[in-house]
C-alpha cells in the first residue's frame, strides 16, 4: 500500500513514521518554503502527484486550502482522501478574536475552507474524541466520517533514564524533585489554565524546600503572563527558562509533569511525559483527561477545587516514591501500548483499509 502524505516538514514524522511502522510506503510532499511562491509550487506538485502517481490513498496533515485542493483532486482521481486534524481551528479563531487579532474576512474564508474540506474528504482523523465532537458540531458532518486516532510519540526518544538526579544536575536543576510544565504562550485560553493553577504550584514550592517548578516555553504572550503573575513567580525555585530545545531531557529528569489548559485537542507533552515514565497532573478539561487513568497514570484537578484541595495529589506523589514509581511504570506502559509509532500506525492502517473498502463499494 502506498500513501501520499502532504504536510509541512516539521510535522511530517508525526504522521509518516507511524504509517511506515505499519508497512505503508509513504510519498512525502513538503513545501519548499512557507512563502507564497513556495506554497503555490507545493500546490502544483501535490495536485500532480495526487492525480497521476500510483498512490492508494491521499493523507493531508494540513486542514486548510491545501487540504481542500487534495480533496478535489482525490475526488477526480477516485482516491480516498483522509485529513489528519491535530488541533481545533475554531478554537484558534475564537482565541484570536479574544486577543483582538482576528481578521473577519480571513476567519470567514478559513471556516468555509474547513467546511468544504470536510464535505469533500472521505475521512477526518482527529487526534481525540474531543476534537471529533468539535468537528461534528461546527461542520455537521456525520459521525461515520470521523475516526479519532491519537497522536504518536517517539517512545525511543522519550524514554525513562536510569538516574534522574544526575540529569537534573547536568541540566542545572539540582533539586530533589522537579515539577515541569511546557507551554506555548500564544493562546489566551491555554494560558488561562496556568493562571488558574499557578497558585497551587507556588503553594507546593513554599511547602517543600527541595522542589523546583520549571515552566518551559515561550511566545508573544509570555511577558504579559509574567507581569500579571509577578508576585506568584517571584520565587527562586519557580524557573522560566524559555524555549527548551531538548524537551525530552527535561521530561526525563521530571518527577511530576503538569499541564493546565483550556485550549488543547490532545497535548503531545502529556504523552511524552508518560513515555518518560512520569506521572502527570492536569485540570479536568476534556481533552486533557480523555486518555488519563485518574489515580493510575496521574491525577486530575477540578477547576472548582481550592488550593488546599489540590495539594494532596502533589503531596502523595512527592512523599511516596513507590507510588510515584508505580504510576510512572504504568504511564510508560500506556505510552508504548497506545501511543507508539507502531500502535498508532496500526490504527491508521485500519482507518485506511476501511476507507479503501468504502471507496470500492461506492
């Protein structure tokens, strides 16, 4: 079986490597650049490949104009077109509107393109059931066109290390316990989750002189976040190092990984933490708890909980190393069994086979 995969180069492995792990031959089509000329050349190339190459299925990782083009090409060529959805564009539009950065014409065009892409494609493959529900709500597409398959994680790169303490010292975090977070400071609704639970993290470091909190990441809203929370962040063991190039190393030295957000479809960082054998603590936003085994691979905190009500989860993980170890081992098992390239590749293969069978019957 051969698949044409159309995606920007930085995201290609997330889709191509699982397909290749499932034994599918992959033809990749990336734009030469993100400029207008590069995108036009890319559109011309993928139209030609979709119409003339001997691929069995077309897979788009970009639900936008290029996806609409592929859906039209696939229809004419009689090839199934599958669209991989990694995020919720309607939520992105709403967040840009909150920031006062939404261009009404661009948003209207984007919404129309998304609707047409769904209508013309054969299958939408969102990364979570939460995202599938959003697609259904905003486009009215039937549930039969939605096939949720989670993200894939490189479980060889994100893997447990033998000596977390040595890695902490190497990375400049010489503390007994490290609690880490990874944030993209670009969306108001994402940062709102960290705003909400930052007092809990401050309470943890105030109560434990051997604990540090590392908030990795950056973006245009970083300065605003730091200014708004300057009193809570004013602590030597609450550290904001900015962008971290080797995120897997920070994950590997982490004892508890946290992700607080009201803006996500299926966060990579949660599964990457599990893959490193690290339990997680999240708020009870649907996309964050969809794959969580509460009390087994981590803990979910209620949005209505007080600081005092949130602290026991951290206390248990920090003071009971055997519990933390058991959680980490189960988390690693879940990552290998459900989110590895092989596991996700098998699920994608089943979706492709079903789409090919439906195409033959149609």
